[in-house]
C-alpha cells in the first residue's frame, strides 16, 4: 500500500473507532484488544480493526476462534471485511421486510441482502417514518430526487412513497446497483485507492454523492464518508447471524423523528405538560 493509502487507512481507523460510539469508560479495555487486532490483521485490516475490536468487545468475543460465547472472531473479521453477500439471517430484521430485503439484495451481483440490511440499520434503525435533515424520508433515507428516480410501487397500492418500506428498500437496491456500475471502472482500471473495493466506493457514494467519490477516486477522506463505510460494515456480522452487533436497533414501531433535524421539538410529557428547561428549573 502506498504511503498515502496507509495514511488514509490510519485516519479511517480513527474515524471508525470514534463513530461507533465507544464510551470513555470502556476505552482502556477496548484499546487493549485493539492493539492485538491491529497486530493480527495489518494492511487492509488497519481500516477495519477498530470495528472488529469493538464488535468483539461488546459482543463477547475473546481469545481464539470461539471462546465459548458464540462469537467466532475469525468469522467476525471475515464478515466486516467481506462483500456483504452472505445469507441474511431473517431473525435480525422485521418479519414483514425479510423478503423485500433479499429481493433488493439480488438486483445486482455487487450488493447483497446483508448490505441492504446493514445500510437500513445505519440510516434509520428500521424506522419507516424517519425524517432526514435534507428532506430524506423513510427506512432507507434516499435523497428525494433519488427516490423519485428509482422508486416504484412495489406493493401495488397505487402509491409510490418513500415512507412505504417496500418502495423505499427496493429503490435503495436499484440506486446502490446504479452507483456500483458507475464506480466499478475506477476499480477495474486501477485508479481507485489500493485496497478499496467497488462496495466501499458504492457505500461512500450513497453517503456523500457520486461526484465526490469520482473526484477522489476513493472513499473521500472525510468523516462523513469514511465513518459511513465503517459503520455499515460493522453491521455485517449481525445480519449474517454471527453476532457481535455494536448497536442493534429494536425495530421501532412508532414514528420517531430524526434527532438530526433541528426543527423537531421533543415530545411532551405523558401528562401533557412540556419538559421544563433545566436552567429555568434550577437543575
């Protein structure tokens, strides 16, 4: 790997560690495991080692392929660094969405159902009513213009809506495959940064736009792009049924607005009164 590539990987490693929400209280323990994983994997593993370390730490992993906790460290490593085309564990997604996720993950060869599920977890934690800061709606959080381009009426209800999970997930699959086709020439020609796959570039393009990826000829060296790729990959083991999820969702059944939307006010207390301002209450 080139000197530039090594720097990018080291930066991505730091971003991946920070973005996955490891608390300060657990950093000493996680850091000890991280050193071991860094030594073991090296090379391309530098990008994914922090993710693997955190997954094993929170998922109960330990020494050896299987320490009795049910988490195989080798499987976790291979999953995080893999192509996301393994079999989807249907127990890890809502029952009514499993078939749609598998269908969306079968549109093209590059994007598997595990990738689709891992993205949904990253985008909305399976909340079909999620509202994004730039007009994104629904479970897959596509930009409005992209949903308009790739969305179709999947359940024959005579409506194509971003808040319809089936419409949203299938649009996500089509958009991802379209992005994959457009970034593939960068990898095939050798122009892309050494070690970055079509999947990596596709995920980055979904997060920050195709133009940014094509200009960088790599996953752009920004927190948003690199933490997105690392964050989606960190969910691969969960949706392959290996275990070790960093932050699993509980498949929210109620409408929970995006906390990143500054226009959304906090919900009132059950008794109908609004929450007091801590400063006004003297707390």
